[in-house]
C-alpha cells in the first residue's frame, strides 16, 4: 500500500475537536418510499484533529469519550501499511486521511492511488435530488411537469445523470395510482433530459417482484441504467428478476446494499444476482471500501457507494473514486454549509472537476469553526 517512513515518529494526536455543521440544500427534498419529507437542512459532524501541529478536517461520528482515549497516540500507533489506518482509529479515518494528504501536500486521490493524474481530475456523477416532491398534486400531468422542472434544474447545473425516487404506492399513495405516477415521472424525465443522460430509479424497498417487473416494462423506453433497492435483498427474488430481464432483453443493472443490507449480499453479487454494491461510503468507510473493491473486481461486480444527506460524502466520494476499481458514479447531494468553501469542485457535462489542493480539497474557515466548537461543540 504505502509506507509511513516520512512521518515524524514523535508526532502524536494532540487535540480532537468536533462540532455539528449545518447548511441547506438548494431546495426541500420530499419523501421516499418509506420515509417522510427529508427537508432542506443538512448537517454533519465535522472533526478536526491536530497531530504534530498540523490539522486535518473531515466527517466523523466519534464520541467525546472515544476521542479522549486517542489523545497521545503516535503516528506509528495509528497508521499501518496493510490497511492505511489501524482498526482502533477507523472512526476518525476521514480526518486522518485529510491530515496525511496535507502532510504530503497532495490531494487524497493522489494519496490513495499514487499515479500520474491529469489535473484537474474529472469523475462522473449523478444528481440524487429527485424525491417525491409531487404528493400534494392530484394530477399526474402536473406531477410530471414538476419533476421535469427539477431534473432540468440539475441539468442546467451540469448534471448528466439522475436518480429518481420511486415507490409512491408503498406508503404515500394507492398502490396502482402511485406506481402509475412513478412510471409517468420516469418517462417524463427521460423526455426532458434527452437520450444521452443516465437515468436510474431507487424504490427504497417499496416494490415487490411483480411491481418491479411492471415498472421496468413500462419504462423500457427510458433505457434505465440501474434499479436500486427494488425490495429488500432476496436471492430467490433477484434470481427470478435477473432471468426475467434477460428474457425481456432489458439491460437494467441491479444495485443494492445501502442501509441494513442482507449479510450475504456480496456473495449474491458474486453469483451474478446484483451488479453493483452500494454500501454507504461514510458508514462503511474508505478503508473497508478499498478492501471490498479488490474482492468485487475479481467477479466484475461494480461499486456505487451510497451518499445522501451527509454533505461531506460528495467530496470524499470524488476523491476516493480513482482508488476503487469499478466505481460507477459519485452520488451527489448538492448543499452548501457556511464556513466551508466548496468552490474547488465544479460540475460540468456530468463530471466533477476535483481540485488538486492538499487533503479533501475543501477550505474550512478556521475562525468560524473554532467559534462553533466553543459555542456548542467539544474539544479534547
């Protein structure tokens, strides 16, 4: 992997700070198949670590009590060649990688995948913001028009890939009326964004096998890229669906793994029942993803790490993209948080331009962060 001979052996963790950072999406996000309105506000715990007088910032859910046990740990305690970061410190792996990349004066993508990259690095992404924002509308025609408008908002921002939430009949609407609206919206968005864009759908486990087949047949004209979380992972149902897709000559990929995924999901993917695994990037972690990607690559299974609602995952996904073989697209949940400058990242023609500045490429207002920590965060 890498060696750490360049690090001062007497460098130790001097300080760990955390505060909840808050901001907003560009518009309110509605329901999905199993949850209510997601809202406009976003928040995430931003941790700053100080080692050898150098700071690293990133997402981490570490508790104050756990952080206290890490103070004084040396770089030799933390880092290892086998998996970058030892198990004890996995909970702060994101700020540690930011710190390490800054020490070496390189971006995280260069740290994780040390080869010559064109600058700026460009990676594919999709807009993940198309939720059930239409439930107040009685007319399918009006619902389609609203979601078309939202899709074109993303298109005009540079996106050329879109994930559409479906499964309105699971909880929020009558089963058939909701399913019919799903179909109308998917086909309507395809009409709006044109044939060159990637379109995927995500049912959040709101379908059953027969509803899934019905929707895929009725949206065949829209040439879907993938179907995500049609129903809770079930190898029998996925085998049936895969056979049906082949009979119907529909080239729709099956993706799954977000949230409470079934234990054998990777094995099922290796058997050809699932085309891409979607463990959440932040919760599963970069270190685990790097290991998993090597395994998935052996059987040709793709990677499509989940990222929604965490803000930092947008940028971390873009940085880790080159290091994960088979990584298809970065899931982008557009939002802004005061005190965090994201201007190094640009989206154009469906790709993210990734900055070559050290670390994760975000600029944190130190004074703003320190004020927030004093007001309602913690320091050890």
